[in-house]
């Protein structure tokens, strides 16, 4: 809020009316609600202007770029600067979004043409000569995945919902969540199609490049729909965007089992987790710098998504080349493929967990699902900052939330690297169980920071400890999933193709399903906890603070969920789920 009292010696009645009209016209979008107490000739004119800077922040971020919205010179003349339009389309931003999307599409087209023209492009299967750089290249697309999960729903969609639907922001976010959930369900289906594809370009490349194109088109659609306030087009763009991600992930999830021998699983598991967490680190650091310090409009995030694609997609395309075995299979006669939809759906969603030889794989899937459900409580750290540590106003809450999450991701990346050098394949399961138990204990410390002398500092400490354990668990779970992948899915069946992509896509679906259901379940626990919530008045209404008992209930349920997953992984007898022993 900026207030200014000004004195005039002589001001005519007509001048007063003209200046009032000019002032109202300049402050577009309801950014000013002024109360002017004016007197006529020879009197003192007092003017107070209350500026809703939050509106400017959500618009084009000019609140801190204009130190004085209007100035009075010694000659009693009022100068009102021209402000950017808050309710219209900024031509510069629109041109930047369109230009960025076109550049990304052009780069991907040139890249695909370059790859297609490469003759004899093939990779050895299960090579033991992969360098550290090769393993990093196979996993670098996970950086985009971490960036997306961290910045898309918690920040971008929240901002878009406030801009497009205003008071119906929660409904807008729910629609985007629904589209994302439906797109995630298509992952195993794309995986089954991926495994069945026969192309000299490479079956993995076909779906990865196609998905990358869909992502770029989806990003461009959503950005332009946001600029022109078109919710229907925005939802269409979200659908294209997220379906493209499912298609690309069907390849990125299958590359490691396709190419890497078991001896390298620990190394590549740590690298894969580190890249995912690096995406989260870049996202939170970018939000802090661009949104809090530079005060840029949130449209910069669309450019960040496109930039992440440009840096990671070309590298992965190299390792999505057809293997030597795939080249040989293409030279022979194509076996008859089962193209019925029912058969494809069976291969995608049922076959990977059906049969007695899949029990170990089911065990790991169930345990990872429960861990992801329990670990989803970290998504409530914003509410913990607001209701438990209470650092100050809304801006301070947002800043400390971002810093706590950034600390969590940095420590998680360090934990994933350390686990690669500590874990032995024979001890991987035992170590994973022990770390999961400790992680469950740290869940109980989250609400207890309220009793610490310095609650906010205590939250940072707990976030760092949780991050180290979380990164270690992520790095250990991936090799365990690859280890338990049944041999029958790694080798071609009677139709001439394997089932690596659809099986790994189903494993990814289980993890995301666990995180989504856990987030919803813990949200209900917090909402309907034993004690009632507390409403506190603020300048524009009231804010609801959930009681501390609710947070104890939430994190206790999270800890129990993680411990159940660890127990399932530890006790092999509990995994004999005969209901899945179905005939293939």
C-alpha cells in the first residue's frame, strides 16, 4: 500500500475533475481504489491512494518497477505515468511465447531430420561399456519430469486458475488434475504400442519424438489460451501436453532396462533420481528468482518448460535408437501382431502383474505405491509453513515455503548420490526397508516444529533430513524394480516383441497413483480432523488455519503408510497375492 499526502496552493474545480478522471483511467484493472479529500481554490488538497500491489504482481509484475505511481513537482502539476494493461494481452509477452514455441518446434524438426539421415544408427543391447556420461544421457529427461511435477500444478496452474476463473480457482485446478490423471492412465497403453512398433527409425524414438512434439504443441496452446483468457482452449492444451508426456515416458522408462546390465543398476538408479530432483531444484530456484525478486509475470514458466525440452530431448533421442537385435528383427519377416484392442489392454494393464512369476515384481510395485502415497505429505509443506511455523504475511509464507522445498530437493539429490556408493545389490532391499522406517519417523517431526524455539529453522532442518532419506529411497527403488522385472518381459514372445515399455509404464502408473491417492487421503484427514479449524480476519476477508491436531493426524497417517510399505517389502510371505495368478 502506498499513501501520499499532497498540498496544492491553487487548484480549480475543473482541474480537480480532470485529474480525478485521468487517475481512474490510468489505474486499469481495479489496481487503485483512491479516496480523495479535495478542497477548492486557496485550500489544502489532501489525496490518499491505496494501491493493491498484489493485483499488479499477478498481472505484469510492475509493482516494484515503478517506485512512485505518480509524482508531484514543485509547480503543482500531477504526472501520471502510463501503466501496462492488466486486463488485456501484452503484445511483447504474446510474441515471446509464440516465438519460443516456434523455435522449439523448428529445433525438434531439424533434430529429427538429422537423426533420420544417420545410416546404420544402432545401439548394443546390455552393453557393459556404458560410461557415466552415457548413463546420464539415458536419464536426463527425468530433469523435465522433476521440473514439471514441481512447477506445473503447485505454481503455474494455481496462477492460471486465479487469473482465468478467479474465485473458482480450486475448480479450475481440479479440472487440470482430472486431465492429468486421465493422461497418466494412458501410459501403459502407450507402452504396449511402443513395444509393438516396428520402424527403422526405432520403436522407442517414434514414441519419444512424437510425445515431445505433442508437449511443445500443448505448451504453446496453453500459453496462448492463457494470454487470450480462453479456458476451453487451455484445457485442450493441457490434454495435448500431458498425453504427449505419457507417450514420451513410455520410452524414457524403458531405455534403462533395454540397454543397461544389472551390474550398473545402482549407478543408473542414483543418476536417474538425481536428475529428477535436479529438475525440482531448478524449478524452485527459478520461482524464487523470477517471481519473488525479478517480479516477472508467470509466463516465464512456459519458456522454462520449452527450454528444458530443448536441452534434454536431443540427448535421449540418441539412446532411443534401435538396438542391434531390433535391426536384425526388422530385416526378417514381420511376425503376425495381435492388433485387437482387448489384447493390447491386457498386455498394458494386466499381463505385467499376472502369473506366479510376477509375485516379486508385484511386491515392489505395492511397496513403492505405498511409499509414494506416504511421501506425498511433503506436498502439504505450504500449509505447514502457514499454520505451524507462521513466519509472517503471505509473501513471507510463500518465500519460506519455496526455500524449505528447495532445501528438501538439494538434500535429496545428495542422498541419491550417496546411496549409489553405499548400497550393495545383495543388501539393497534391507537398506531400503531401514531407510523407509527412518523416513516414517521424520514424518512425525513435521508438526512438532511448532514447539521448537525457532519453528521455521526447525522446519528447514527436518526438511533437509527428510530430503536425504527421500533421495536415498528413490535411488534404491528404481534398481529394485528393474531387478524384479520378470525375464519373460525382457525377451521377445511369440509375436516377436518384448514387454519392457508397458511393464515399466505400469510401474510408473502405480507410483503416480500412490502419490495422487495419498495426497487426497491426507487432505481429507486434515480437513476433517478432530478439532475444528480457526478463521482469522485479514485485509481481504479471512484465512482458515487448520489446527495443530490435524497436522499430527496427517503426518501420523503418512508415517504409518510408509511403514506398511516397508513391512511388505521386508516380509516376503505377505506378498503371495494369489488373486493375480491369472493365466496369460
